[in-house]
């Protein structure tokens, strides 16, 4: 596969690539930056730039790539997450929370007090004082947002812009954690298998714990980002 720069110099992006991807298997593609990993995946998905000169063949179950619509069979999902770069981490999570019906601290505290009275619960004085202190009217920060940032390790960059290619922002790893929609389990790793087994997801004997959590997450919704 060849690419052309502005001076029409020929550059080999991929050369002598051959291999077989077996059905129902997970394949890990490793390589240093700039070695052509993304280009190879785009080729398999039929989404290469038309300006590239391509030789060779790609088959899906014996059918040539050009003989069917690859978009109906394969999909390429980029590594970059879609966020508003001008928003901070806190603003991004607050925005998401409000779309899910999460109110401000003051609104949440009023609901907690109402439910405590209905259930006849007497709260711990110290905790009650703290919760009321951080729930003053006009303070629009969400308790859920603070909690999520804390357990995801994003509290250290709460007020940093998400950023993009043109704006410096949070790191790639922090951006991945920011993209997570739902946390299904948070606790010691020694209890994770028993937790999911109690939910009806038991790891078969032929599969290791790590493989089960990673491979089956797409089927049972374990820790999958939105």
C-alpha cells in the first residue's frame, strides 16, 4: 500500500502484510506508533482514503472485499472519544448527569430529607451537618459528579478542559475514563467474580477470569462505555 506526500514521493504504509483472522476469536494488533495499525484496520473495514494505491486482496469468508458492502459486515471505531473540548471534566459529567435527571446538591438533599422522614431514619449528626453544608442553594455542583470523579481518579483534573488536537487538555487515559457511561462494579477484585455470578453471569470452567470479564462484557454489559 502506497501513500503520496505533497512532493509525490512514494511512501510504503503497509508492505507484505498477510494473515488470517478466524471467526469468533479476539485478535490483538500490536505495534509502535506510526507502523500502520490504523491503516490496516481501515483497509479491513473498506474505509481507506481513495488517494491511496492499494494492491493485494482482502477476503471475507472467501468473498472479495469489492464484491460486497463491507460497512454491513465490519466496522471501524476510532480511538478518539467525542467530547466538547471547551468543557471541563466536571462540566462534561454534570452535563451528562442532568440529561439523566440528576439535580443539584440542594435538590438531592431535599429529596434525601423527605425520604428519611418517611422512613423514620435519624441520620448521623456529623454526616448530616456535612451534607447540608455542601448543599447550599446556589451551589450547582452535583454529588454524583463528585463521586464519579473520585472513584474514576478524575478529581485531580476536575476543572481542566477536555481539549482536542488544537487545545491542550486531559490525557488520553483520563479521556477514556471520562467516556465511561455506567460503572457496574466498584470494589475489591477478589469479590468481582462472585458479584457477577450473583447477577447470573458465571464464568465457564474453560475460560480464565480476565478473559471472561473482557470478552463477555460486550454481551452482558460489564463496564462497557457508552
